[in-house]
């Protein structure tokens, strides 16, 4: 379809492709046609009519955003009546858009902050608009130099500015109804929280059903703000600041690897994050965490400013030299297994590499892990069956999938952007979505089929599906032979997964299991996205193995849209494993007990390596409690310790002899520390992250906080190592460290920091003088990253793994599945498991958003859904007022008991609103609010009468 | 001829004879009949007939188009004459039952006309002023048959066209026949129907849609609704033939929510057609299959625009899409589609049955066949007339419509709906013809003719039209959304005597760029009312601008463009609110 064609625009010959619309073709050739409703990230809409042009042989003035181009087309962009139409449209727009300054003859004499004494209403001035000097309408009007003494009457809409929702301010007096926000919400995000209201001259943007954003299903992703050409939609924080500088880096909130442009104001603060339009992983999208969750970096008051050393029970300021000396001296006496190191999953690859090198060579300990690495089983199964513990494809390949199976993963909240290709494809009708989850996650709303197993029995369900595929001959025999060879052991192990047993174990009807298996096996390219949130740690390895076998057995490997995507919480969890920051593996996944590999690393590092495998994060804390682990070095990011998966930390930390914490803020963790070292945030350092799609992307230094002596962790670690007399830490610049790592990890062999910068893709744009959407302005020079394995400096990355064979093809022994029944321990005190969910629109529940100040609170009646049998057993009745208390004592809910025949015995359901989270983050005083997103955990609860 | 159709026709003939074997009372209960109280007439008739112990069939039928005479009762006894009675309220039913229905003797003093037979003292129906020039093709069955009874439709020649197409012609032949007949779209744009079908026929996709547009939101137009409620099978047959000619697989009848009688009748007619094997798989035992359904939309004028209509069918906000891609390539649900007006399709069965040559013999050279005009406003005989092209506007308005009811002079005729134009009285000799009318700046459009007498203020009428157009803009494209508001604002201030120098030029300036820049026809034609009013009545405007003072504002219900407008209407008593746009149904004085 995409033919190379030649067209002529304003006398200039342009060579382009036929799949573009005219406005894009012109823009790519450096010719600017004004537009307001068009946005390169979205489908053309054809509403603003600013981009009208004249085409020879075509009657009238067609809009160039909706005009397909043909070979030999001759276009005039600046001829009458096209320019006249544009002029009239601007006149019309300004007749309802405040423009006092725009049409003022003195505007060029005015500074941005001047107070004007003329008779223009304050509301009509550009200088009182948060988007002043960032406004596409203003730029376009200036660009269009036609006289601005419009004879049309001006009418201000006099609407109240909506400031009560979290994160956003909406001033519809400024709206030009280009519907970019509505389209972004619908077309890109699949949320449809925004819509057009009324009609004719009264048409405006509103929320669906006229409710608050929270109720309308808003996810607060900020996509609408990013595309708004005027000041109608703005971030409420730093609303009035203008950027003086921008820099691109990678978001640190989750492993999707969204590239963002960060705006920095003249006071050196990071004020806005704008997702990069042409970035490979996020394509102009972000989520509430990445878009709004960076403000802690500016938090000067709570940042650690100098190193702190505990003297006589009190943390006192110290110089860097003193602190390093103390740390080095004390560490020297804790070498070996009594030393442990925990590094934040938000550390860069280089820091992780240095950290594990430090632990192994200097401290001679394999006790190195990331606190988020609490469920290694999610990847171990993939490692065993396929070869690489990593996703097999790319994020946006999911859009090509004809079927996606999501297993116990709260994708929209934890790896938000990954859900977009799924939601888009489901809404386009090209994809079936099967969700396996006991909880109600947002994707269940999009699901073709939602299997709701008893919490923790996902493995049985996956095995059951595999057995159906095996029994019904839905296998891809060719793929099985190609990838696995002998499958007798696997087939034999499936015997225990009969439909009857699986159905009894999971509580899912056998027809549903068969239906899911058939859909998955026959739809076409199918992918599996999984986090195994509800699965016990012991069963995770087997469950991920089952997932790997499901993909292989149905031939879903080695092509776009087919593959498996394990989901982890941390931004650089993939990098952590790749870099060997794992107690079991050296860099490049060499087991620490592999003698050959160890020799090689000993040679490269010039030091002896510990022989015994190390302790993982949980085990380290256990060892600390038992007194076996005496010194702990915690690098970065207290937040990772807050989600409760590591249990109560304080007693473990108290038992330590020596605790060093390198962190951005003082935290509950540093209260136990003997030495606290101030750390830089991810926006203050260079380095690389490896995303869940194995994409290595460069971080750049966006800004430098002025009030602190903080140093990047790679620098801190290297200083301690050098002070302890270790060699090999002198050249610790990220570039050099990555080069050293690349020399030892074959998959990274072709990757260097410079290459990542050099291979940025540059999009041709018309002159920067031309008005353009912010995202377009920022989208020049976009790093595409490199997806490992990338064996040579001239090799491209590999978007899809296992095109022909598995990475461990030589390994013929692959563990089969094993039945692991769930032990249901009857806890008399907390007899229910709470499987709560997050769905916004619930027609049966009336809810009210109470707005007070900057906080939104949702008021509604909670319903505890339980099965009638359970109700009888526990003396509860339909409609009874009750209280639900969780075992950890973290939360209690008040509500009404409702009986539901479909509820599993022993499971209580409750629907939490997405908005509850938005409320919490907005109300939080904490410097890093975004990390406090409550997880949708399955927890034991008790329901009692009130 | 297919065997299935032979059988069906035999059955139909029998049914037709049975109906005439006893007294048959037909009462028009369309939109207009309803408005005049025909429901009560029907109920009373059924009650009285039953209580008198008579064996008579009482049918609800469509309309003759003689709105001024509604409720219209049509009585025929076996062997007796067929007589139409005008303005039969329920209070007159007992008398009619006692006389004509029981005795077979027409009650001449209440009668309007006789049909197909002479009755002393009564005119033949075709000699009524309003019927004078009529040639009925699309309305061939209106008033004659029970619209939802398939056999009655077949008895009057229905489905012969489809049967002929399926047994003797290929799809290509049908397409050629329609092309040769010179049939042009009756929705307003007057595009060649055969050519349009050709676009769809040329698309090889397996699933294609034939959409039938009965949005009909024009004030003063009610002909599509009439076809649907008087003879839905003609549409269904026409649509099926169109499906055969273009290879379409599905038909969708798109009706505005609230047109109750048309919706109910077309739905039951579709059910009946399915039951008789005239829709669904293997129609009339052939290989051809075609499905039809009805889709409703909320009130929105722009939903009648073909791409907005597709959005509405998909359940979205009805706002036009840009073109290209044209519907024949990407239409409803992304499938190739073709949108036809209801009337256009209603001609098709007769064209196939009687041949292209027969059709081109009617009307003018470029505009073949007939046109349905809806007369309303200041006119004696309001209603619906089907006349061959070539009749003059004066003949329609003055002779058929009987001029103004109180003898005042006609000032103008507003044509083509609210986006159309105005024909001043001295231009009424214009021949009814798509191209001639377009040349005169008064498109025929969907056929609404609103007559205004000499007391009408053109300025106010224009403002009222603009108010409608402003309110009905969908709000998508900027020139229309904003431009219409400013046109209305200017018109409002002219009406209140606050017009400013340069206002007329301002309107022209905005109007010109709306025409050039708007996305769909609504904005492109939005300035038409002003343009044509200025052309014919420029002096009246200029006089109004020169300190003529405020004129009476005819209020208009809808969202306001300006605070001033809202204020103006607040000052006007709400009793006037229905405005000039309701079809003028005025009973004639009782004899």
C-alpha cells in the first residue's frame, strides 16, 4: 500500500509515501501547514479546518489532515481562499477564546510578567493563562500574520475552573473544542472518561455522564494534558512555571521503560514530564505514576544533604571523606557471608554491576539482591524452559496478538502502558482477551473471558488449559518438535491436570477452562502476560513453566504478537538480573557455582569470588534476625521496602552490627542506619535501564539539585571500594562500567552508552519557529534503545526472541509440570480471603465524591460479596452492616454483606476504586507519593458484625 | 417468474378479492392522521361496526397526503362506490356507520370525493385541486393498502420488480436499468442513484451495507416518514433490489427516534417479509440473500448526513466523518456502504417493473420521474403532493395548495429545508427541476415547501432558519460550530433594530468561509438562508438595518448562541413557541 510517490508542495518537489496524509508529508519535508485538531499521534479528525490547502484539479479547499496524497499532486498551502479560510477560523476562535494580549498592539513590548493597566479583563489576558508562551493557539495566531481586528463579538464563557480533581486543572473557558483530549482518551487509552457534551456553539468537553473524572473512569494518565493545545487542561502542580530547558530520560516507576521529556524551570526544578511521542516503548503515553510522580526530586527540604554518621546513638552530619572512611573501615571487618547488600530496582545497570562486583570481589559475598526480587519464580520457569529469564517480545507487539492471556497481573496500575496495546486491540475488535484473576482488575472490563479461580490456584488452571490443548490436538506439533524435541515427560506430567481435578481445585467451571484453552490455541498469534500476584512463592516457578509450555505448545514463540511477558514491579528488575545482581547468578546468568564461569570472572576482575550461592533479600533479613548476617549495605530507595512483601524490617535491622544506607531521603530505614549517604535521584545521573522488553535505554542527567552534596550510587560504591584498596573501581563513569559489563555479558556485547545516544532517531520537522504540539516539538532525537541480545556493535537489537530455536536448545532436560495443590489452612480468626478489585464504573453502586481542598474522598456503600454457605457458617446475613478487618491490621472496611452465589467458598470480594488510590497519592505528605500505590493483594480477612 | 412468487401472487389476489367481498373501511393513521385524531376515529369505527353487527373490515392505512382533510375515512361496500370522507372526528363515526357502511349509500354531504367511480354530486378524487397534477409512483399505495399487510402490497403489483430482477436480470442489468431511468437521489443532493450504486457494486467485499435514510429532520418535510408509514414494503423491496444490484448483504433502515408510526410499520413489514421468504437467506428460492433491520437515533438533524448517520448506527455521537474514504469504501462498521433516501428506493420496484423508458417518460429531461413536495405554512391545502418534474412552483403552491387561506398574497416559498433558500413570489414560475431550482439558489432538497404570506417578515424568518441551523450544528468543525453562532447573533441584532453598518458584509464574509471550510454540508450550506434572503429581499434587510426598530421575534426552542438571544426569547410568551415550523394542519370549515 505504501508506494513511494512525488508531490509538489508550494513549488517544492517532495518525495514521500502514499500512506501519509498531506499535513504529515509536508511536515516531514519541512513545510509547515498550520493545524490545531490534528496530532501526529492520533487519527486525523478534520475539525479545525486550519490546515485547508488548495490542490490543483480538486474543487474547494480540502483539509490536508484528511487528504490522502496521490502521485503528481500539486498543492498550494498559502493561496487564497485557503489562507482566508484560516484567517476567518482564527477570528472565530478568538471570538470565544480569551485573547486580550494576543490582539494587543503593545504585546511585543510586554515582558512575560508585566502587569498591564489597560482595560482588558484579567481573564482575557494571555499572561494569566498557565499555558502562556506554550500555547499552540497563540503561536498559530502569531504565525498567521493577518490583521487581528476581528469584527466579531467576543464572549467569555464564564465557566468555573475545575480544580477539584487530583492532578488536573480544567479551565473550559480556554477550550477550543479540538477534541484532541477526547480522542486521546478514547483512541489511545481506551478509557473514554472524556467526551463531548452538548452540541452546536455550546459543544464542550466534559466527563462521561457528567460525573467527576474519578467516577468517569479516568486513570489520570495525563494523555489529555499532553495533547491539549491551549491552557484548558494543565497539570495542577507547577501550573504556572515555564521551562527553560528540557532533557529526555527514562521513567523509573515500572519496567515498561517509558521515555519522557522532563522540563526544568529557571530555578532548576523539574516541573513537568511529557511522554516522548516517538519512543518505542511508550509511543507518547505514560501513566499517573510517570506523569505526576516525580516531584519528590525537587523536595529540597526532606532530602539528605550531607552524609550522616551515628555517634552515640545520634545521626550527625559528617563530611564525605569521613563517612567513606568509616564505612570502608567497618566493612573491612565483615567480609564474607556476614555481609549483605540490597540495591534498589531503580538503580542503573552500571550501579547494579558495580554493586555486585563490590559485594563479590571486595566483600567476598554473594549476598546481593534487590528488595523487589521477592518472586524470582516468575522468571525461573521461563529460564528453565526457554533459556532467557525475560520477555520474548516487545510491548507494542501485543497489539498484533489475536489473543492475550493475562494471568494474575494488575497491568493497568503496575505496568500501565503495557495495557495500552491490549486495550486498543480489544476495542478495535482484533483481539480476544482472557483474564485469569481472582481479583477484579481493570482489564477484566475488556476481557472476552474472565476466569476467576480460587486465589492461589492459577497453576492448576494453567496446567488444565495445557492439558485441554494436548488432549484436543490443538498443539502446534511442528513448533513442539522444533523447540522442545522430546515431550513425553511433559505429556506424562499433565496426567494429574484432568478437567475434573482442576475444576474442583480452582472452582472454575470445566466449560470455561475448555473455552479458554481453545480460544488461546486457535485465535492466531497469542501472548501471555503474567505476574502471578496471587500465586504462592513455591508454585510460581512451576506456574511460569506452565506458561512457557503453553506458549511453546501452541507455537506462540518467535513472531510478533506471540510470546510471554513476565511482569515485575521495579523499573530495572530486568537489568538487575542481567547484571548479576542476584545471589544465584554472575553477570550474564552464569550460576555462581559454575566453575568455568567463575574462573573467567575471577580472571577479569582480578579477585577471588565466593563459592557459596548467596542469600536473597528475604533470606538476608532472616539471617540478620538470626545474627548470621552482621553488616548490610542498602543502596537507594526506601520505598521498595514499604510494600510489605519483606515483612516487618525493624527487628532485622536492629539485629545488625552495621547498616549503611545510601538514599535520597531520610526514611524509616535510615533511622536504623549507622551511616547514611545522600544519593542522587535517577534524574541526576547518567546510566542505562533495561526494560521488561529487554530494551537498554540511556538515562541522562536532567538536573542537579542544588542544596545537597548527594552523589550517584555508582560513585559512592566505587569510592568505598577504592578506599578499601580494591582495584578495578577507578574508572567508574557509567560509560566505562557499561563497557566493562558488555565485555562480560554476551547479550550486551554490542551495547555502549555512546551507541545508545548516537542511534537516536531524528524526526524531520519544519522550522522550530512553527507552532507545533509540545510532544512534536520535543520528539526530535529520540533514543530507540537496543533490545538484547545484541552481540556486536554493528548488530541491531532483537525485538523478538527464539525465531528459530530456544536459547538453551542444547539442554534436553527440561523439568515438566508438577501438581501443587493449594493447602488451605483454615485460619479460624481470619476465615476469608479478600480478593478485591479495581473497577470504576459500577452502575449498581451509587457513589459520591466528596471534595474538600485538594483531597477527593469517595463515599459509597461497600459491599462484601460472599457465598451464601459462608454467610450461614459465620452467622452473617444479606444486608447486614459489617466490618472487614485484614490480618495485617493495615486496613478495615465498613460495609454491607451481600450474598453472591458465584463467590468461591472462603473468598470475600470487595471492589476498591481506582480513585481511592488517586486520593491517597494526592493527599500524601510523603516526598515520594507514587510508590505508595496500594497493591491488590489477596489477604486473609475477617468479617464481623457492627 | 419464480414459483414462490407465483404462489404468493395467487394468495394476494385471493386476499384482495376477499377484502372487497365485504365492506372495507380504511382510515389514515399516519403522523398527520394521528395529529388530527384519527386514532379515536379508528377506535370508534371498530366499536360501532362491531356493535352494529356488521361484517366490515376496518383497516389503518397510510395517508393520501391530503393533510387538511385528515382524519380521512375511505369507505367502499361490495359493488358500491368508494368514497372519501374528510375530517371525520370520532363524533361523526356513528352517523357514517349508520349510513354508508350499513346501507351502501354514500353520505354525500360529508364526502370529499369519490375514488374510481362516479357518485352524483361528488368530484372524483383526481379532480380535487390538490390531486390535479399528481402522478403517484412512490406514493402509489399510500392510502390504498394496509401498510403492514404484505398480500395487499403484492396484490397491487408489489414484489413484481424484485421477482423480475431475480428471475430475468443480473445485478449488472438492474444497475443499468436504474442508471438508464435517470433516477436521482431524493435526499437533496440529487446525485445519480445508478452511479452511486455502481461505486458499491465495484467493491468486492463480502459484507456491504445498504443504508436507508429516514432521519428526515427538516422542519416542513414529511415525505420519507409518509413512505415508511404508508407503504414500507416499497422501501423494503427497493432496498432488496438495490442489494441485489450492488451485492450488498445487509440493509439498515435508519429512523429518527420518535417517528413512531414509521418505526412500528417498517418493523412489522420487515418481519412479514422475512416470514414470506422475501428477506433472509435464499430470497424467493434463489441464491440471493439479504438481511434488513431498523436502527434508531436520538434527535439530531446532522444525523441525516450520511457519514454522521453511520456514526449514529455504530452507537456514537452523530458527527460527520471526513471524506475520503467515501462510504462506498469504508462505511458503517468499516464496511462498504451506500446511503439512499427512503423515497429514492421506493421508486426502484416500479422502475424495474415498468422499465427505465417508462420512468424517463415522466418528468423533465434531466430530472426524471416525480417529486414529492410537502406543503406547509400559510397555505389552504397543507399536505403532500407527488408531481412529475416540470410542473411549475406556482402550479403547486397556488393551484394545488390553493394559495393562502385568507387570500393574502404569497410573499415567498421557502424550499429545501432550513439550509435551503427562498423563492420570492415573482420567481414562482420556475419549473420543478433539480438543476433549474439549484440555479435559482433554491434547491429542492428534501421537498419541503413552506409558504409565507405577505405579512411575514423575511428578516425574522431568516433568523428563525439560522437559529435552527445553529442549534443543529453538531459542533465538530470549527467554521460551522462558531460561524453559525455569529450569523445568528448578527441576525438577532438586526431583528431587534440594533443592526450595525457592515453587518451584512460581515455575514457574507463569515458565510463564504464557512462554505469553503466546513467539514460537511451543514456548515457548507449554513449561510444559504441568509444568502438567498439577501438576494431576493435585500431591500427589506437594509430597511430593517436603517432604524426600522425591533420586529416581532418568532421564538425558537433550543440552546442559545448568545445571552442576548436567550433574553429575547424570555421576553416572548411561550405560547408562541411551536413557531412556524409545524406543518400547518388546519381543518377546512365543516360543510
